């Protein structure tokens, strides 16, 4: 018998992940999805900012506000239907209102950094504007992540999640088989 092997073992035993590990994995997945949507929003934001800045006579901060508003619209779609698609969908009006409110605060944070750099320190070259726009987006992103996950895209309360699961089970046909799926006894041999 090899050193370290257990008698009667059919292979390596793995314990199911603990509650802390599951929560960490869920949080990591949420951060990754938020980052994916955020990266798309960042690209939209910077693209629209530079497009508006170089094709119109709008001042830098106004061009930035236009770009931020366009990015907010695209981000809502990404967050609702990708990052937080499994979250509570009741109360869409409240969700959208809170999203717009917290996005407006993020807009002020983001463009406040650009405003301070442009009008407070005179840093107005295209490169400087993009750098401070990017820094502002970074600071605002931290606020947005916290506010969206805490207030806007809320998880279902445990009671509602259980009730939802129970109603799903009640809708199953006799025997509890899910339509279109074969159970252990129905295996094709």
C-alpha cells in the first residue's frame, strides 16, 4: 500500500465547499461580472468622451458628462441582464430610480475629479483630460459597486427565495421529474 493512501478509497475525497468559501466564490464571480460590464462601460465612456471632445465645441467637463450618461445607460443593461440577472426583479421602477440616483452621484464624483484637474490645476491637454477622466471613473466605480450591490440590485430575502423554490417544486408533474430531463431510473441503457 502506498504511503498516504487510505484503505478502501475509490479516489481522492473532496469535501463540499464551506459556507465561507461559497460566499467568497459568489463575491468573486460578482466582482468579475461587474468588472466585465464596467470595462465595457469604461470603453464606451472614453470613446464617447473623445468623440464628443474632438468633434464638438463642448467644454471638457460637459463632453465628459455626455459620455458618462451614455455609459450609464449601457451599464444598466449590462448590470440588470448579466451581472445581477439572478437578483430580485420586483420593483423595477424603484430599482431604476435608485440606479439613476447612485449613477448621478458617481457622475458627480467622476466629473468632479476632471473638473478639479481642468479648472483647478489647468491640466487640459487631451492626454491629461483622459488620465483624469480615467482616475475619476476609478474612484466613482468603487462607490458604484458598493451602492449597486447594496441598494439597487438586492438579493432576494431568504423567505422569498424559499417560497420561489417551493412554488417551482409545486409546479412539477407527479413524481417530481423535471420535464425534458431523465432521472436515474429512466437512463438509456
